[in-house]
C-alpha cells in the first residue's frame, strides 16, 4: 500500500526536478505525537520541509506556498531527484552522527543569514526537534520495552546504546539547546499567530521553568490527555521530551 502521495517541483536556480512526498491524509491519525509537537509516522516526520538545499546545484530555497504551478502532482518527463536525495539534506539517521549533522545544518543556516520571523521560527522549531531527537524515545531504554516483546534483544540493545549515547550528546549540547529555545520563545511570544498548540508551555518545561509551564497550563480552559501529561512531567521536574500518543 502506498502511504505517500508524490508531488514534483523545480529548483528555482538550476531547474532540476525534485520529488516530494506527503503522507496520505487518512493516515495522519495513526501518527505518533511528541510533547515538542513533532509528529512521526513510520519514522517520517509529517510536517512538510520548507527549506531545501537543491541536490543538484546546492542552492538553498524555501517552499512557502506549495501550490500549483510551482508544484505539480504529475510526474515530469525528465530526470527527477528522489525524496531521499534532499529530505533533511540527504542525512541518514541510523546513528547519532546523522542527528548531530542535522543540528549543524540548522545552526549554519541560522548563522549564515537573517530571516523573516516566520522563517526563523520554522528553522528554530526544527532545530529544537533535532536536538530532542538525540534523546527522543528515552523510555525505550527500559527493560519493559524488551519484555513487552516490541523488539528483539539485538534491536533493543543497539537502540538502547544509541539513546544513552544520544542523551550524553544532548547534555553536551545543552547550552545550544537552551539558547535556541530562549530565542524561539521570544519570537513566538511576539508572533502568537505562529504558535502551534501547546509549544509555549512545553518550551518553558524543557527550559526547566516548571512553575511557568504549570501556570500557562492552568490558564487553559479544558484539560486534555496532553495537558495532563505535561502537568505530570512538570510536577516531576522532568524536562525531557516525551511521547504523548502513538
Ligand atoms: Zn538546483
């Protein structure tokens, strides 16, 4: 079964054709949601990548408004660069080196130029998720996950080693993580229209400002599974990203 719909677009610099993919709408509800707002389906992020490096010429460009005629669903009669050649800048995530490489990509983009607030928010949000990827799914290190039969011993063991190493790398990069979140918070508070769901209280929680996170969550009218979980983690003084549903 095909899980994705393909679309095609051209690099504005060299006119090379690139293939993009969108998760089929009916599958979005089967995705996994994390407290930082990242949504994964089948290990693929469901948020569209808006900033690209062309795999043919290296030109960096944005796809702001993905509509025709810039994007077509018809396969062009030309050579097409596959999704994997440009998705997340061609990085492989089978180990922590790939995860660090993605962080460095975003840091370089942010250093290289000045962006509109909307675009800077986009880059900093993805940088935040990239830092969190170093220790996302930390719960998988527990023996429970092996005993539940979700994975074989070999898979569990090597996955565990990668997450524990990732946690060390996360702590080593904590200053960069905090600086990014502080700047993202300033931008989001200035541009509330760009905020997604509960990301502001979540940023406070991940910055270990648990009282502020709790205060913002208490101001929300209704309680959901998500807000209850966030309150629970704030009460435990746990700042790590966690899985909300999936
Ligand atoms: Zn190009």
